[in-house]
């Protein structure tokens, strides 16, 4: 009888030990994932703030392109807000981070993943960027595209898997330095929208998305 109780007791202890190890392992994986995402988000913030600082130091007439990734870590979308109070904020589903920059002479903007340009015009840094409302669309679903800080009309090109889509480029009117454009893709693939100001060609941006 005592031997049976001892065996049952050992089985119970082993079961609790397995549960404990599994819980610790799961927590460790979760913590490591969060650390990776936090560091990736910080790197995005520093990329944007460093680019703005470089454009400011470069002086009027300076121009450069920069890009930020479509995900931080492996799965999270995010937004970056540039404020004219010497800081850049990044916001993602699991957190928030703010980093500083050397200037307040920058356009206020909320931007998303993709390629953007920075142009110093008479001491003010303008960030030109475009955005789609999401990164994955179904066939025949409308793609809404918005662009900000393009001084003149823009030339817009759409590529599918690196091939220019029939009918592009097109010219779109810019209103108050902004523009919007909607279209409906009818072929699946990996799309890239490329936009540049038709007069100030260094005002440039790209955005990628998938159609499934």
C-alpha cells in the first residue's frame, strides 16, 4: 500500500514538474520575442531620427532617401510619428518608444513602412511618404493610396512582381501638398507603388503590398 502511494506521489510530482518547465519555457519565449520586437522598434526610431538630423545638418538643397521595414520583429505593423519638438515616436501593438533628433525644423507627419525621401528646403526638412491602408489585399479589392508632402503633381507607377503594370505611369494632381489615388488590382502578386514629384523629383516614396 505504501509503495503504491509512493509511486502515485512521484507521478504527481513529475507531472507538476513538467507543467512548471512548460510554463517557464513559454514565458521565456514570450519575453525573448518582446525583447526582439522592442529592439527592432528602437532601431526604426533611430533610423528615422538620424535621417532627419542628417537632412537638417546638410542644409538647404540636401536630399536623401531612406526606408524602414514593413514589420518589426516578425509580425507586427507599426506607425512612426515625427513631431516638430525634437522627437520621433514609434507605436506598435505591444509598445511605444520615443527617440530624439537635433532639430525642430521638420514637417509633422505620421508615416508607415516603405521608402521615403527627406528634402531640406530653406532650412525645413520635408518628409515625402506614401501609404496604403493595409499590406495585403484580395483580388478586386480597392487599394487606397495616400501621399504627403509632394509640392507639385506626382508621377505614379505601379509594378507587379517588378513589371510595370499596363497603363502606368500616370500623373495625379496634388492638393495642399497631398494626393490620394485608388485602384483595383485584377492580378495577384507582389505590388510596388513608386511616386515622385514631377518637378522636384527628389521628393520620392515607395510602398509595397500583396494581392492574393
